[in-house]
């Protein structure tokens, strides 16, 4: 997969099969579109192209929304690479770009710059200024500019339409199993291990305190989770089972959110290293305890539950 960080870097193809969208999460619905994209490209001996954008358009058009993303840009690229598409264009989304009319978007970008011969779009897809463009517009433009259009119907998981918005909501509410089901993979959170207050060590549960690498990345709801931890710089290292606490540590009067992972049966020094936490299941919400001893008792129960959950995966 070739990656381009602007449409201007892309050389027009003879037979481009194109889809567009933000594709945050690269979830089941996205992968259905991309599988169809690849199939259509193979059928006409063309090349598959995904045109996506950064920042997320809603971050530019609705800056007060404080939108967080399911994937960092690196995660998104790796997930898209695994789908087998030929070309990924990540074009800068700006206020000026948002004013591009649907006609100009199709004629100038999809046809003249990319070389679209076929478009594959998801259910209820809209594009161009004020989202004015639709499947019906594309059907009208097709004969004029020499391309065909295929629309993919809604992708459902247990009668619930998959969407990045629903996945973000599940992550924010801590229903991580639902998010994982929609995503088709385990939600990851990557960060560098930094110095903490060593409260966990005093309790007999030493933790790796994480500073998240990407400040646009969504963080799960406060609580305790069963997790697996991997080490991106050391791919030969097997993931380690553990549990992760996200919250303000109310038992100790904390005021700021921390992300702390306790790794089972693991003693290596991780300070300064980047680790990736893969969230499997929330064990409980964040709680305030009547002192350290009550907390330690609960942590022992949390560990037993987490070990049981992770051993069955």
C-alpha cells in the first residue's frame, strides 16, 4: 500500500477504483466497503484508492465538539494496510477545502486528479460543501465524467448499524466489549511509560503509568479493565496479561486522570518505553475505598477476575 499525504502528491491512474471517507476505527462496515473496493479493482484490472482526510472534518467544522478519534494516524495506516488496498491518500482537511462543491470534488479531484473509473461508497454517504453530494448526485455525474458507482448497503452487527460514532460512545461508556465487537479487533491505547507516584507499588500492585502518545485519541471510561499489553518496539515479545486502571484515584484524593497498567508475572523496567494496552473487558467502574487495605482486597479480586477472563481468550 502506497501512502500519500496530499492529493497533490498522487499521480493520476488509468483505472482507479475509489472510495472516500474518514474511516475512523476501520471497523466492520469500513472493511466491507474496502473488500468490495478491492474486488471491483481486480475485476477491471485497476487499482484501489482510498481518499481520507486529516484532521477529521468535524474537528475543523465543529471545533467546540472536542471530538476524539478511535485510531491514531499510525494505527489507522496499519489497519488500512491490512485490508490490501493499493493506495491511501490522507489529504489535509481545511476550512477552504470544506467549501469544495460536490461537482468540483467529483470532477476536479476524483476524476481529474485520481482517475476514477469506478466509485464504491458506503450506505448514506455524503460529500462536498455542506455534505450536499449524495449517491444520486454521483449517478448523475457518472455518465458525464466516465465513471460508474456502486453503493454498499448498511452493515449491521446484531441489528445495530455499525458506525464510528457508536463505537466512540461505547468506548466512552466503558462498554469495551461492544466496541471491540463493532471494531473487529481489540481497542488499543499506546503511550510512553512515565514516572508515577508509586502508589501501586506500595499496595503490592506496581503499575506502568502511561502518557498517551496521541492527544486526539479517545480514552475509555474511568474504571478497571482486563487488558493485554504489547511492546511495539519489541515485536518478538509476547503480549502480557494485566489489568488497567483509568481514573483519578479517589481513594487517595486524586484530581487528575491517570492510566496505569499492572502487568501480571512481569518485572522488567519499562520506564521510557512505549507500550500498547489492548482493552478486553471492563471489570468495574472506578470506586472510592475506605483506605488502602480495602483497595488492596478489591485489587486482588480484580486480578483473579482478569486472569480468568484473559485465560479464556
